[in-house]
C-alpha cells in the first residue's frame, strides 16, 4: 500500500485507488469551485487515479502533474504539521503560493489558517520524516 498518498479504499476501473475522492484537481488551479471529475476522464499518476471533469482538464494534468497535485500527498496539511496523516477533504482547502493544501474539517481548517505560514513551514519540515510511514503507525 502506498503510504505517501491519501487514497480512497478500493480500486477503480484503472486498477489503482482513487485520489482526492474523485475531485478534479485542475479546478483548484483554475480558481473555480472544486468539482467532481468523471471516471471517463481518468489519469493514473504515481499509483493513484485522478478523475477530471473534461478531457482538456485531464490533458492539462498529464502535461504538468506537479503543478496540480495537492501537498503532502493529499493528507491534511495541518495534520502533517503536527506529525499526523489526517484525511484531506477536497472541499476544505487553501492555496498558498500556488500549492494546494487540504484539511480534515472546518475546525482544523480554522486552526490551519490561524497560523498559515507557520503551519505550512512545519508541515514542510515534517513531511519528509512521516511521508513513508503508514497512518496507523503515527
């Protein structure tokens, strides 16, 4: 099992687990409300399946996946800042310096926003030490 990515349980038609609960990751960079993608527009990247709302969104992702992928493998950015891997809700997020950061829930999101630069810096320092560790071991 890939412990560096926050993936849905089970496999989809591509044979790989679903990332971002099926939300189209390109919509965040476009500055529009995040929306679910469709299985017909799926792309496998680094062992995860990403769904897109259109073929053009899928093509944009294929051309530059790093531009769109969420920070910390899609785990909650605040959780990573405290050394944990919480689920990242694709509807609770903040883009900071072009990076997509997900959070577990509204309460955690408010804590994240209260010290945004500090939380991001802590998460950036912590991620390399926990990225390969299974959730249950943290």
